[in-house]
């Protein structure tokens, strides 16, 4: 007891965080995943057909940020410059000029019209992981596709958590008739065939990432609301909630200060698993062609290409490797988080 | 005379000792929790191990048969001369349940909810006695009858949830006896039972002991139970035996200071005389309005509805007759009863958390007549302290946030500094910050409930109620989750607060000893009806109704 008096007080969340960090595989996974996400956020600097910075005839340009017509570099037309054009490259290599290229010289939409091999091309010094069947660089497609998947999954998870928390909190706190009514509504709602709706909507509207996010959000919150509802139902009859009611707190204060913080454990535990489920959902929809609009870099679309070009092993293999790594890291994180938040675990 | 031919007691008892424990040490997770204990147990003897939670009494008892898989054991445990600590696992498994049987504290969780009692007892018979079929069935009925269960045929077909708590505990004992053990280890066998059932259970254990020549090792924190039941007692503290001997000798003349504190914590009555507070009030001449007054108040509790109506809702049992209660200002009214007597409903109704039927005037007002803002003003004057200090504090708030909460609701005008002053004053008043430097007090305020002990938590709960200066505090079993020595301290604190502030308490409890220590008036409830009512002295000294008498007896008063 004497040592506990000098120790700084530690909250329950802080304790859980400590336990999470003590879990080596989970902590490693979190750091690796964070690194991958950070790198993909800077995808424009890693994989781009436009040079990052260049000096041409005494002027400085940053083509990443600005559109430059070909006439700038002595071309004939006022069209955006194709930096892979051998003519432009020669211009830029003249003495006095200086170019800083991105490590990988292809954007996800760049088609290399000057490639030496037919598409899809196997891995080479030019295209590290080869190209897809339209001549676009596979590494660039994967990098941008990964970014889109992760951001999409984050957004879907966030919306799912918010909706699930709200619905579960209302059901669990008010209980009785409200609970009964909402529960039946949820059952009806969950019985709607999601996939058919997606097909119908993709026929009605122009497909876009935003529309997809909206549709998936509408159905993605129901599993979570059940857990939150159960936690609220359990917690609301505990003595500390009764004591707070006897103190005169209103319903929203009760929910905000007492019930919500004590009902978050299942929500937090499920975050990584929800993320991986969201990534997988987007990938499968893209694979089926029901997902993002054509041209958008996406892992599912790459898998579909791999299936259509079985001899181009590099497409399937690299996409598969990226997907497995991502999902595995998320699962490891989820495992560690579940252990860290398990109340039966001994404190470190 | 023949007396000379009887050999000295020592040589007689030594070969007969059923169980012999020498230098038993137990470590859990690398930390030693039992530091070398010694004791003997003869056949037919009743030994009690007492101690507070964390004293190592349950760990020691479970270690006798190596029931804690992760524990590191050393020393020697001999059962009928056989060393158990080095015995091979398969042989040990034969002994478990056959030579030594355990009865655990919580009868509901010790029984498998999916099997009938008959099936569960027959399983033991098959395992240890090799009985199957008709002979097993006959033995099951015999056992159930021997533990005093009426209609054994029906009980054998019943599932655990169909039985009452007392019946379940009897069934567990029948199950333990099925293998005809030599030693019965009972871990807090009566804690989960209502007061009036405890005596019956002890009588049953004693009867079984006499009939079968069992030795009984009972583990408990309840000193009344020890005095009533055991031959010898072993007092444990922090993993060591501090005292052992015959019960009478230890109770009459405890040698160790710790045993004395344990015994002194048997509650004493040191009340401020009834009406002591009204003497100081200026309006002594005219009768003060009652602090709490119930007229024809009908209490209810939830019961399961039969048939399809039970699918969607729970039924409520409404007591036929109303309850009449009166609590004068500055006094304590004890409301006693078993679970299901409606006393908790009464507490919640007094707090305005549950609608009621009939009249219930709290500080002259009825919750049902009030509008929202008036309710909020009344909330400030009526506060509550709950039973379980582990459930009554939100685990995600700091000490400061917990105590300051009432101030934020009722005095939103206070600045943060002013609030802090009030919080510190309340904590000091409940004796929580005594002897701490200001810097240390600051770190204490930022602590979370899991860093405090049970007694400290109960003090925090009291401080949370006190900080908004209420007049009436509802105490819902305020001490039943605490160790005996802590119980005594908390009661002393409550009594001091009552003296100094003229507080009124509505004390809800099932423990007559607490009523004896705290209450001026007492009301005994059963199934929502008042059984007996009057001043605490008269009711406890000379209970008129048999029900009250059984409650008083069970508390060992």
C-alpha cells in the first residue's frame, strides 16, 4: 500500500492502454499499421508521374501542386504535360535544368504509353510490381487503393459507431416500450437485402464512394447497437446510476457522465474488427463490380483483374499479400485490445 | 478410579487426527499469501477458520486438496496419515469429493442449471460409489430426505432455479454427503442465505456431523456463527494463524490484539439517546413534523407472471395492507426483513426513484405531488448510501468528480475552487484524508475507485451524500458488504455524523445486529406487511412475533 501512495493515479482507460502496449504482437501491429497508413496518406509524394520539384530555364516549378501546359517545356500544345514523354524528359535533362522525381514515377491513373512491354507487364525496374491490363503501375494502384480502403473503413466505422451508440443508448436507457419498438424496427431493417439495394442504387444513381459509404452506413450499425443496449440495460440498474439519480441528475447527464463511459468497452474492442470487416466489404463489392466507379484505384478491382488474367500472377499475388497483411494486422490489434479491456485480466 | 487408566489426551488424539497440517505455505503468482500454518482436525470435530477478506482462509482450505491449479505449495498436509501435497494427481482426484467434500458459498453457481438435482447427486454416486440405476435413485432420495428436504421425489426432479436459496444449500450438502466423506469443508456456507435460514443450516450440518462422524471445517467471517457452531477456532490474519484454541477460551480471553479487535467489532449499542437532537433545536415545545411518514403505503416487488403475459413484462406483487411508518428528525428507523419483503422498494420510494401507492411524506412532501424543479430541491435533502461500495461508485470517474457531482447539480454557481473546498471538507469529515499532506490530497482526488479499499469506498459514498448537506439519508444495507472491523468503523462514523449534524437515517437491513447498533425505532417487514414495530430496545429485547425472534436469534444478540 505504501508504494501506491507515491504512484500517480491511473484511470481505467490508461490501464487498458498500458496492458495493450504490454501485448507485444498487438503493439507491433498497431505501429506497423500506423506507418502504412501514414505512408499511404503521402502517396502523392511516393508514387507520382509528376516530378515533385523541378527547375527549368531558371524557373522553379512544383508540378505536384500545379498543372503545367506542355508549352512550358517547349512542347507544341497547351495540354497538361506528360512527364513520361521522352521528349519532355530530354528537355528536362538539358544542362542547367534539375528534376526531383517521386520514388515511383507513376500515378495510379498513369498509363505508360511509352512502355517497352505489352500489358499486363511483369515486374521490372520501371514498374516494380508490374502493370495491370491497362498499363497502369501496380504499385501505384495498390498504394492508392490501400489508402482509399483504409479511409473508407475509418469513415464507415465512425458512422457505424455513432449510429450504433445513439440507437443502443436510447434503447438501453429508456427501455420498456421504446426499446421494444426500436428493436422491432431494427429487426425489420436488418431483414432488408443489402446487396440488392446496392445493385438497385448503383443502377439508379451514378456510383461513387460517397454513395457507397452512405448505403453501407445505413446497415452497418446494427450489430453494435445490440452490445451498447445490453451494456446500458445492465449498467442503468447499478447502484452508482441510482445514486446519481438520487443526486438529481437528468437523463442526458446520466447517459453522458455515467452510462456512456462505462458502456464503451465492447465498442472499443470491436473497432479493429469493424475496420477489417469494412475493408473486406469494400473489396468484395469492388470485386463484383458494384463498388467504386471505374478508374478508382481499388483492391477489389485488382483482384477481379487478377482473376481475368490468371497468367499475370503478379497482380493477384501482390494484391492478396497486401490484403492479408492489412487484415492480419487489424486482427492482431483487435486481439490485443480485447485482452487489454478484459476486466478479468490481472493488472500488470 | 478408571480415570487413571485413561492415557494422556495428547497420545490419544494424535493417532486419531483425521487431518494434520504442518507449515503449509501457499504462493499465488509468485507472492506468498499463506505463511506456514499448522492445525489438526480430529474425526467428529468442528473447526472454524475466521479472518477478514484477504486473510488467506479460503486459499488455505482450497489448498488442502490442491484445488488451486496455479498455486505453489509447500509444507505437509496429511489426511488419515497420507501425505496429500506429493500425492499423484489421479489418486488425489479419487480423494476429492470422496474423502473430503466441499460446500461452497453461492449455492446457485455451484449447481449446474441444466441438470436436475437427482442427476447431479447421482453423478457423484456413480463417480465415487459406483452406484447406477435404481440403487443410485434410491440413495438420492435417501440423501435428500436426510438433509430435511420435504418431498424428496419432487426435489430430485427439480432444476436448481426451481428451489429457494435454503433448499439449494441443503441440496448442495446432500451432494457433498453423497460420497460419504470423512471431512466436510464449508466455505461461508450461510453468507448467501437469509438470516432465519442460517440457524437451520448450522443445525443441519451439526446433525450430519453427529450421525456420520464427519469432521467439519468451516470458513467464515461471521463470529456469531463461530460461537454458535464450532468447537475450536483458528484466527487468521494476513496469511498467518494468529490464534487458535477452544471457542469458549478464545472468546472469553483472547490473547492476541487482533482477535480482540475482531471480537470487539461484534457491534455494541452506543446510540445518541432518542431525541437528543431535538433537544438542541429551538422548536422543542411543539412537535416537529416527521422526517419520513408513510400512511397506508403499499409496497410491491417484481414477480414472474405465468403464461403468455410473462413474455413481455414482469408482474408486481402488491402487498394487501398498507405500511405505516414514522421517522422523527434526528433519529434512525431500522427497516428489517428478508429479500422479497419489500424493504428495498420502500427505500427507492423514499428516494423518489420508484412510484408508490398510498401516502409517503418525505420531509413533509410527497414525491408524487411535486413538479420537476421542486423534486430537484427535495433531492438535495434526501440522499442515499448503497450496500455494495464496489457497485455504487462509477469506475470511470475520479474521487473528485464523484464527490463534486452533487454540487454541480445543486449549486451550479460555485467556482471550481469553491467546489474543491467543499469536496475536501466532506472527505475530511468522513475521515478519508486524515494525515495527508496537501500535495498528497491532490493526487488522492485524481484517483479512481478501483484504487480504494471497500471501507474507503463506503466512506466516499457517504461523502458524496454529505457534500450537499441532506437532512435524511437512506442507508441501504450500508455495512453488509464490509469486513467486521470496517463495519464497526463505518457505523461509528455514521453515528458521529448523526450526532453532529442531526441527520435522520432510514436504515434498510436484514441484520439485527446493525439495527441494534444504530436504530432508535425498528419496523420488521415480511412480504410487504409490517410484522412488528416499536422502539429498538423493546423489539430486540422482547420480540413478540416468532419471525422477529428468529431474526434476532440469527444475529446472535
